[in-house]
C-alpha cells in the first residue's frame, strides 16, 4: 500500500472487481483514455490466478477519501524497466490528482525496487508532469473516441 493523506493506492481485492470492471468503460475513463472492457467473471478468474498482482504486474486501485477513483498498472517489463499506466475517473481529471499519483508511484518504485527507467505514455493533448521527459511521439498509437490519437512516450531515469 502507498499512501499520502486521503490518497491511497492498494492492490486490487475481490471487493474492488466491480469498480475495476466499470473503470473499463469510455464514459468512466474520460477524454484521453481508451476503453478496455472486460467481464466480472474474467476479473475474478485473473484475481484467483494471481494475474492482477504478481511479480510482473501490480494492479493498484486509487482511493481518494476511501472511494475508488482510479487504477494504476505497474508493468515490470524487464530488469530495471517499469511501464506505468494510470487511469482516473473523468470526474477526477484536470485537478492534479494524476500527477500526485504518478509521483507517489514513481517515488515508491525508485526507493523500493531495482528500477532505473520508468516509462509512461499519454495523449499528445494531455500534459505530463512529475519530472518525466518526452522522448518522442508515437504516431496513431491509441484508438479512442472514434479515431486514432498520437501519444508522447515519457521517461524518468534514475540518477
């Protein structure tokens, strides 16, 4: 568990699966994030098989004032390289919450895991912060809201 004040990031649990399923809809994800629909049955199977929190993948639920408002995927790609995904409810976007979550995850990983490079991508219309640097544009990388969108690939390198 990672926490700062009323913000808590915790591994997904059985009681969070309905929220996780709902977070896969376009309405929930908002303007910049592609929907990834999945069934409750599939999530239950993945949780039971240890696929949602394991050596190579951490699925964390973001809680704000004890309410689930987002999901963080921490993908351990290979030794030293971690790829981050953050999805927040559309109602939570544009308030700096994503940056706070990103900083918390970044700092936790750099202090507790053998990480030298963190990566994240975001729509070119979305603004990224937290010391991550844009490395390039991924052309037509994501499909959402009926069209393909370019994305920036961002990285954060450990000193």
